[in-house]
C-alpha cells in the first residue's frame, strides 16, 4: 500500500500491555509492523523508546564507536523554480539575490576542505532552469581530478529528476554520466515526507513519492550509495511519519543502497509560507521520531544525529536514543541557517561531545569506512575505502 490509510486503525489492545508486547519483539530482534510502529509513536513513553532504540543501536554497533565525517556544504547556486514554501534559502531566477558561484570559487571552497583532511563535499543547487547535466559533469570532473580524496556527495533525487527533464532523457543516463564525471554518492534531500497528501501541500512542484524512490533505486542500481531523510513537524500526521519510514524500509529491503538515515524538524521561522505552518516542534518530539526510526528501520546500519538543527546537547542525548553517527562537521552550511537555525561546531567540540556521552569518536568516509589514524577496538573492521568498495550493486550495462 502506498498511503498511510492502513495505519489509522489503532491496535485492539492499547496502553502499557500493547507497548510491552511490541517492546518484547524489539528486544528479541524481530521486525515490527507499521501498525506496531504507530502504536509506539502514540503510546510509548520517551524513556521506553530511547531504551529500545539504544538497544538496537548497540546490537548493530557493539564496539562503542560514534563516527563523523569532515565535510563542507557547498551550494553552487541558490536558483530554484520549485517554490517550496518551507525553504528560506532559494531565490527565483532573476532575483537580486540569485547567484551561480564561479568555478574558481567552488574550487577554492573544496581546496580549503581538502587541506583540512576533509573527505566529502555535500553539493546541491536546487532546480536551476538552465544548468543542465553537462554543467554539473564539467564541474565534477574538474573537482574530482583536483581533489581525488574528497567524495562528491551531490544532487538529490529531485535534482536528478529535474536534470533528466531538462535533458529530455532517462534519469539513469543522467546518473551514469555524472558518475563517470566523479559523482560518488547521492544525498537524501528532497524527501520531506514521502506521502502524496503531504507533498501536494508543502511541495506541489517537487518530485512525487514514487519518483523519489525510483530515482534512488536507479542510483543504487548504478553502483552508488545514497542517504535517506525525513523532515517532520509541519502538516504530516504520526501515521504519515510511519508511512515514510515504511517506504524507505521497503526500498532498502529491495536494494540495500542506503548508507544512513537522518531526520530533523522543519524550521518554520522566516520561510516563504511561515503562516501556514505550526510552531517548531520540541526536542522531545525529535527524540521520539529519531528513536522510532532506529527501531523500525532495522535494515539501515547507520542513524545520523542532526546537531545543526537540534544543537549539541540534544545531539549528544540522541546518541543514547539510536544514533551511532554525528553526521558531518559542515564547515559551511547555508540552507537551514537561512531559516535562522545555525549550530555548527568544530571538530574538537564534536569529539568532546561524543566522548562525554561514553563513546569513541572516529572519523569516517561517505561509505562508513573508518579513515581515522587512531586504533579501532578489537574485531572492528575499517570498512570500505572507496566508492567501488562501498557499492552494494554492480551497475547494469548501459543500453
């Protein structure tokens, strides 16, 4: 089923008894159903959710490591024609504040990252009406040749879909050309909530649920990994949050191509359609949704915290509510900060925060291989070092 309607009915048994039975399934390692996930969302107390999420985290990551990556967010352009009412970053073509960064500026930004030992640049540019695939391929080829150790984690599924429309050709051909130019992996942005009722309200011009999923399917089939996200706390219902997790889990069962999941609440301050959205959700809701994701997404190895939106203290708490990864250093961030949310932190602060929570901080690459020179605990593998080693699929021959 592709909608959340099958989740609206409540389980016959409510309250502590129902939660205890579901908790027992989680403790035994069994997969829970969407209806059981909704029951946990609605009925479980936060301490129970946190305990179960921490149990699942420890089961998947028994060595006590919390990873992070040294990276930078770079937005080559802020021009976008999708007009999402929750986005304070974009500008329409011709706007006085619209920009496309010169190539030399982009090169310098990545050079600064590489000199700090950075391993990833997150690069997204919205839906520019004139920058086609060849523009991105030229940029990627240049950056990849200059900085081969910096992975290009770039272009969300809606952006890839947009490029396919501009080029008037299949998205798998776009992905193949970008990969040949140096694209290393794809971010999970643009998912918001993968339910059509919600998408029609908050992002009616953006890629549909089925298309978002299919683009990621084709990314995985091409031998690239991607991440998955959830932006909650606007017009969605609890059942629709669970539906979002369900479709992600189903696709992960099919492809195994997602490296990690991350969630954050919408930042409503200053966005174009601020009046239509409720007040920003509380930290307790973040912990609830985050913990539920770790419990339900049993086929996702990694859960990233979102200190940029939640702050360092709440991110630290989330390490005991399911998260095993502190995300990235984000030496630069422009999108959520445009909505007044700005919590960047130094590498030293990230490591200290992880250690204070009782974990070992270690640097990683995009594919969750460790690139830290420090020793790892006995029995802990360093994992994949390259895009090819991190792939879970061999790409099909291009026709």
